């Protein structure tokens, strides 16, 4: 069944039909299509456009179609052009002429705009729930690792000592912003396009506010042309998904590095690792590598939709059909990555002795040594030079700052006293950094308390 064709004198070429049809992928939102139709029919009855009997027959028929599809009793026939025509054809077959009134006062343009918004809104909520699970795992790991020392890096060079809790906390902030970004998208997209018609509304006395309320929208869209031509919310969603994947990819890169023989910071659970077909010793971080690899795939969906939309005049154009497959693929990809990454992260074992030993190497306490001199009256620029020369001396002797004798310290600057060793200890270097956002224990405990309040109020 086609929802058009009266002015055509011959059938569409089969290749054209196949090229034009969207049912192979838009069947994904059959539930949303039926839910939107039920709301539409309810409103038509309220406005006196459909009788109570017609309304009841149509809704009963639509509910039956949805249940039969879910239970596998009705298979979606891909000879139809799209899911809308499939549902309508089945409805007419089941209830007769009353089913032909389903499409009163609407167009496929506003119908598909509604279906995609309803589907996206539901997927956004599921994505938020996955992020909450990831945030919860990070939160638990942070609480467990307040005293787990490790090196902090800049330029992939050891810089200053931090804690694992502090490092993981950086990703908590990233993923919380992702959650917040998704919530923000919902606020902007949550307006109902149904009733916009093809582009210029309809002459039927529709109550668009009622339809919007029935479907859980904040209200109706305010311009019928924009309603059917708007894909901004999908672009925003794909942008948010791309940022999520960027964050997952950055974290994956660190897990891959930490898992290497050179670092040995972590031990990945066997359930989230794979082996080699030829090298029996291998334990590969394939989940992290695949997450990193799939990031480009999601980026591609965003760029594709931006490219599709950039030259389209108002209002609806068939090009917009291209929004679905790439959005569906991006959603499925990110949901899979979030679920697997969360499972992998929750089972990681951290090599705390190795992390602490690494923090002691690489002169991560050099800044604290310079601060020691500053606190004893030496100008920072001079202190920087003194410690720089000490680092060079240590490199030549293949030793660490804390391993130097007091005489060796004093040979470079007489300001040094025995308390230098406490000042540059790993514990002191971390613990005295207690401004909010820093790795000190009291600062981290305050942040963890803030995170607990945030998590308690996420939905």
C-alpha cells in the first residue's frame, strides 16, 4: 500500500521503489508510530472529527497491530514503502473503512518528524541511564582509591604525583557533562511537530496542545515549516554521542597504555580481554581498542547529517530520510560501548604498588622541592634553577631526589635542611594539595560528597 499515487498512471519502477523505501530501517520505530497515531486519533475524536466508535475501533486495531508485532505474530512486510504505510494497510485490513480515516489532518512529513522525536527521546533516556551506571562505577572506584598514589602526566611525561581517585575523578566530570548535555537536548527538542501537516498545517480544527500533552511534550512546535524540516535535535544528539565516544576513547587509550607490559598499572578481567591465535602469552585489551576504533564511526554519523542538512531549502526534502540509518547506528554503537566499557571498568584490578612506585620515579616531586625553597625565602625563578640542576645531577647518578644525602642537597643550596625529605615525600606532595579540585584527601572527600548528591538526583 502507498500513501500516495492517485495522480500517477503507472507503477513505480521496482528499483526506484527499493531506492526510495525506508521500511528496512524505519520499522525500528513502529511502537512510536502507533503511539503517535493513538494520540492523534484521540485528539481527532475530542475535536469531533472522528466519532467515538471510529476512535475506539482505530485504537483497538492499532494496539492489536503493536502487540502482534511485539509477539512475532505479525511480521513487518518490507514490500511496503515505510512503516507508516505498513501500519495503515494492516489497520484497514483489520477494521475496514474506519482505518482510512487514521491519516486525517496529518502528513507523512509531520508523522515521521514525530516518530523520530519520540524514538530519540526514549533513546536519550536510555543513554542517560547507561551514563549513570558508568558514573556510579567511577564513584565507587574513587572512594576505594583515595590513598592510591600514581603519577600524573602532561605530554605523556610524568609531571606530579596524584591519586588514582583524582585521575578517575577527571573522567567522572567528563561523563557527568555528557549526562547534563543529553538532558539539555531533551529540553530543546521536547516540542510536538504533529499537526504541522506537509509544511503548512491543516484546515482541520486540530488541538495541537492536546496532542502534545498526550505524548508527553512540553507543547506544540510553533512553525509548521520548521517542524517538518528540523533535524537540529538529531545533530545535537549525534554531537553529544560523539563527545561521549571521545571521552570513552581517551579513557580507553589510557587503559590500553596502563595494561601494557611497560606500565603494568592494571590487570584486565579475563571476561573483557582476548588472546592471540599464535602467541599464548598475550592478553589483549580488545574492548578498549574497539571502543577507541568505533569513535570514528560515530563521528562519521555526525558529519554525514551535517553535510546532508547544509544545503536543504525549506521545508521537507527526501534527503532527510538519510537521518535515520546513521542515527540508529550511532545510538546502537554508543549504547554498546557504554555497557561494555562500564563492565570492563568495574572489573579492573589496579596494581597499587606499581602505581605508587611509578609515582616515585621521574622526579614528580621536583615542583614540591622548588616550593620548599620558595617557602624558605628563595625566589621561585632561582628555586626552579636550583632544582633543575639537582635533577640533572640525579640523572647523571641514576638516583632520585629523595635518595640524595643532605650534604648533596646543601652542596647545591645551603637553604636545604633535614625537613626536605618530608617535604618531597609522596604522601606530602599529594596531601598538601587540598584546594577544591586538587588530589589531596580532604579535597577529594569533599568532591566525592558532591558527586554522591549529584548521583542521588539523576534520573
